[in-house]
């Protein structure tokens, strides 16, 4: 991870427009890197993020700060099954190349979404900077995915929603601060679950291959 942090520092310093960190990592480093660090928020000049063939299992919410991003290529990163809702903040993002059959809820296979914690999930006993990603889907949750306000003691409302982002429909994890922010979410993409949901045993539209 240290090498990846250094690569991000270099990319931020020289304001490069294309960032391909995977090809600069050794095979052993590639196997070890399963998430990008929050410091990707500094990559505000990057227009094309290439993660081809990575071993990533998560993208952090800080991707939403990459405001110049126009193209996103995590193709053949087969362990990426979902993305953070904050990616919708990348308003210039118009092109993506994603291995969609690996995504939960994809239109061909309809694999199930992971079951999320009941809402509102308590936050009083949580360390928002040191979370178990197997339970919460992230290592840190500091602010609302929808309104960007701090997650308050009233609870964490986690839901799934599938939306078209650039070229592909992506399953997105929303960390909301209130039920009002969940209500403010847009409708799900056509031929996907229309409303935000908690995953698990939820009815999905028929598979494209049924």
C-alpha cells in the first residue's frame, strides 16, 4: 500500500490527467491492494482512471472528489461487485468499461445484493474511521453519500440502488444520514430494482437470460 500511496502523491503533484497505478505495482503488491486509499481525493486533475486487471474489492467514497474524471476503466477487476454512490458526484464522467457480469444485480445473471444492516444503524459505538468493511462495506464513513453532511448520532441508513453511471448500470452503496436523504435518491435504472433497498432476499426483475 505504501507504494500506491507514493504513486498517488506523484500523480497529484504533477497533475497528470491519466492515472494507471496497477501497471506500476509488482505482482505481489497487486495481490495485496484490495482497496484504493482515501487520498485519491487529491487526484482532481485525473480525467481517466485505469484499474484494468486489479485485485480491488472496494472503491472508497473519496472517488467522488475526482471532479475532472471523464473515463473510468476497472475492466477485468472481477472482485469489484459494487461501487460507492459518491461516484455520481463525478459530473464529467461519461465513459466507463466495467466487467458487468461481476456486479451484483447485473441484468444477465441477477446475483443477489449483500444484506445491509438494519436502519437506522447505530453510530454511537462505532469508530467511523475504523470500520469492518465486511459488515459496513467501507473502512470509513464520515459523511452522507447524498447531502455530504456528517453522519450524526441518529444513525446510519445504508441502502443499495442501481443507476446508470457513464456507460454502465452500477450497483451503488449509499451511506445516508437520514431517511429523508434515502427518499431523495433518484429512481433505479430501467429494468433494475426501482427503489432503494437493503439487499438480501429482495425480488429482482427477471434475468436477461431467463
